[in-house]
């Protein structure tokens, strides 16, 4: 009888040890713990504070299918007026600015920001030209490296001096496969009467470009005038 009681007690004891050991080394639970740890690390990496947080606040978030980019400083249109950056903030952009422009903080204005993809953010800024802040440029902020890339794309330019005139107008748009591209229309003009009042000749030049905004260097997709004029005839109606 004593031997039977001892055997039964031993069986229950071994079962307890087996259950305890088996529970402590459950591979599924251990894997789950590791995955949870990894997810937490990845999440904290993505959500980490950027050194450009204050600068980014000056660029208004927008989304679009097509966005016309043109600055008209002589009108009441405030679409691309933007918020002026401090000199320190402006120096973060690859513009070579090291001092105040036109007696102001920097002459650089943050306009809009938009998502290019999960890592890159497009920043649209109004920047100084020869006489005023009349150019609008696209910069790219890399969230992963926390850097503003050196490459940029001038989207809009307004210039006039001594008979020379130059205007660039762009349209940023999303393709069917969610790619960001920019259609650019350049118009240049020269009035000969500046040199000779009797010469009423006016020379005009028009150029057309299509850029890929998904690549770091803004590669040119096309500069075929005939094809681009046909493809974008609707947006060009008010420009030609």
C-alpha cells in the first residue's frame, strides 16, 4: 500500500515538472515576444523626432491629383505666399543661402508638403530669384535618413529684365500607378525695341519637359514637344 501511494505521488510530481518545463519553453510564446520587441523597435524608429520638426511645421500638408504651380506676385493670390523660414532653417535647404535676403529673415518661404512615398516627403518652397522671392522649388525630405536631399526641381520661375522675360509653369500630378511626375512649360521672350525703339520684333521660345519626381535626381522622362503638347493640351489651354 505504501509502495502504491509512493508510485502515485511520483507520477503526479513528474507530470507537474513536465508541464512546468513545457510551458516555460513554448516556442510560439517566445517567438511572439521577440516579434513584439522588433515591432516596438521599428515603430520607435519611424516615429522618432526629426531635427527638422520646426521647419516642417511651416509647410502646410496637402494632397492632390493635379497641382498647378505658378507664383504671381502682382496679384492677391496667396496660394504660394507661404510662411517665411528663419535664416537657420533656410540654410538647411540646398540653396547656398548664408545671409539675409532682401532685408528679411531669409527670403525663403515654406508653402506645402505632400507624401511622395512612405519614406519621402515633397517640400514646396518659394525661394529668392535675382530681384525677389519669385521662384518655387520642390525639395525632398528623406524620413529614414532625416535629411533634405541636395537635388531639387525648380517648378515655377518669373523673371523680367531689359527686354528679357522668362516664365516657368509646372503641373505636379499623380499617375494611375501613384507615381509623382511634373509637366513643365517654359516660355521665354525678348523685345528688340529695348535696343532699337523702331524695331518691334518679338522673339519667343517655348519648351516642354516631363520629369520623374520619384527618383533622387528628377530624371527627365521626355522633352518631345509634339507628344507633350498633345498629351497635356487641356492644361496648356490657358498658357498658349
